[in-house]
C-alpha cells in the first residue's frame, strides 16, 4: 500500500485523533497485521495508514463471567493462550497469526463455525475510533447508537469502513472435556452421502470439513464434549462409514488443519458461499489439480490453484451465482484482478441497503478506508 505516512497509535484517544487528522487531509487507511491485506482492494490514495500493533493486550478477563475484553492489535493466538490457562477458549479458529481487530473487520471464520457460529455470534461489544475524532462504544451495556441500532454486528466484515476498531469484547466458553476427530475417506459421492447422513441426524459435531487428498476425498468430523457425547458421535461416524463404503480412522488433532491450509504454490484463492445442499455439486465440478476445502454444513467452499485461469474462475463464479451464492476472490494475479475484481456482484448488491446509512452516520466524508471495502463497490 503506497502511503505518505504510517501511524501507530498507543491509546484509544490517540487513534481517534490520528484518524481525525488524517481524514481531514484526505483518505485514511486502517490496517491490521497485514495477514489479510490481499483480500481487499487497496485504499484510494491514502495520506496515512493507521495500524493497531501498539494497541495490544487484555483489558479485562474474569473467567467466571465467560467474557474477555482485549485491544484490537492483540494476536488471536495470545487471546487463546490466556483463555487456555483457565481452561476456556474463544470458539473462533481461522488463522491464529491474525489480530483480533483484523478478525472482526474481515469476518474470518474457521471450521468451528459449524456448531458455534462465527465472529458475529461471539462478539458482544466493540470500541471504535471514529473519523470525527471521537471514541465510541457499541454493545455490552451500551446497546443503541444514534440511529437506534446496536452497531456491534455492523463492524463484523466492515473492513475498516466505519472507523478503527480499538477494542473488542467476546463471550467465551469452557474448553471441551474431550475431543476426537474422525476421518472418513472415499469417493466424493461416498463422502457427500456420509456428511448428508450425519447432518440429517442433527448431530452436534463441532466441525465438519472436507478436503481433497490426491484422488480421494476426506471428511473430518470433530466431536467435542464429555465422553458420552464424543463416543456417540464417533459411533455415528463409524455407522456412516459402513453404509457408504468409506474408510474410517481417528485422525490426529492437527491433520484437518494441515490439509486445509492454502498450498504453498497456490497463486489463486477463491472462497465461495453457497446453500449447503449445493456443496457436493460444486466440488464435483472442480478440476483434479484444484485443491478444495469445504465446510459442507455451512456451505463454504475454498478453492486453491497454482494456475486457476479466467475460464476456470468464470465457470466457478457462474455456478455460485446459479446456486444463489456469492464469491470472494481472496488472492489472484493482477490480470485476473482486473478482469474479475474481488467480489461477486451479488455481494456488492447486498451492500446497497445498510452501507449508506452507516457510512453517513460514522464517516460522512467517505475518507476512512475509501475504496478498500466491498461496501464501496455498492455505491
């Protein structure tokens, strides 16, 4: 990002002052750790970029309350470590090297969304530095903003459009007494039948993820809870394997995450959201050299390729639209970016209703992360 000045505030008031001063001079970019920068368009000609690296650490944490308040620049891994010492956790598991503020702004979610929901479900309050120089708090015991809405959820996925998140409060949960990951491997048809069977039984798996491993597909089903619950879910996996012809085994805890990572040589990364019932057909349409990871119970498919071309991406995008879904091109070379942009038009259209109202209230000059968010594409 080509900017004139990089700013690193060390307090909430300083963040608000710096953002206000930068906004008065032109466009101000709000950035985090940089781990998700490629997912969004560059800010338009920013005069300064503010990062949250110095806004780090736990503000308050009382285990008995099952809530934790942290500064936005705190790495998610540090939050989980602090919670782990009290045998608690935040049920969010995307990339651990990211910061709390970036997690909220990007609305990034991992496999645990299957049972526990995503960032919106765990977040109960935010404190934000606004372009007008004020620090505002939303959520918690301050429920309404000037328009009569709780804006906490509005900041999830906002990509810095409405100010700089400086603090967040989450609800947390006890760590499970036991967890076991079962892997079912077979053809796509067999694996798809297995995940449909398990879903139809409304079984409380913490995570269900599917990855392609060479010419086979593997379903990872994570069971969490007490021994009675876990053993029942493992038996259900065994029964699904027997009826579908899948091979089954207990998988090491990190195996699913290892297979789900973006391959080192992948230059293109497309994330698609579709109705869960369409997941199998989306996976079946992919070429053998396209690495895929899916969360079939929530309808998320991530596709990685060393040489995903325009025709491949256009076809996948068309299939997503026909399935009444949406897509986010998280990584691509410059030529593909110029052709396809960052988001499917359905997501852009979805930003037309709420974005103008929030932007008018919080950043009427349109100087905060201008051009960098999906919402800018909707105007």
